[in-house]
C-alpha cells in the first residue's frame, strides 16, 4: 500500500445500485457547488493554501469512460472527494505526469466512515498553476 496519511471523511459514499440514481445524486451535489460560482465551478483546498480546485474536468473524464460499472464506483465517492479536497491538510503523493511534462499529478488518500479507502487525483498545470480535480476512485486490494 501507499505510505501516505489518510484523511477520514464524515461524508459517506452515495448509496444505490442503479448508476442513474447514483449519478443524479452526485450531479445534484455538484450543481449546488456550481450554483455558488459565476464562472467555473471550484472548491478551495486546505492543503493548497485555499487555492481553487476546478471541478469540471472530473465530469468530462467520467463521461469518457465506457464501462458503466467503473463509472458507478467512481461517482459514488464524489461527496467524499469534495470534503477531502476542502478539509485535508495531509501531504499528497505528487509526481510529474509521465504523459505530459507540463503537469504535476497530486494523489490524496481518504477513507469513508464505512472504512472504504479511496483516492482523489488532482492535476496541476505548471505554467498557470491551475488545479483540476481529474479522478476519484476506490482503492482495490
């Protein structure tokens, strides 16, 4: 396993078996965040000294996936991921993107109250300093 501090969330995974229901709950949660901003939806990160983490890319990345089961397991952790980004001050695993040298990938670890571990991946553009939520996924043993 990774040698990293794990943030314990109070938010729980979204319940349900049907992807459409889980997706709707997650997207409604996203729309509440989106409603608070005039332009691009974002949350402020405790670790990055209250810098903005933009959220749009997560939905594009999710919709690029073909496997419905994979989409469901990822979107289920969306509220947990948002809480982790906003509150966690633990150092992530950071490395340069091997596919694109102008980006740094930051991977944060979290655990839900039900003891489900997950990771949140944030992409940082070296030039502009913008940070984007790319992915949320559970840890598979």
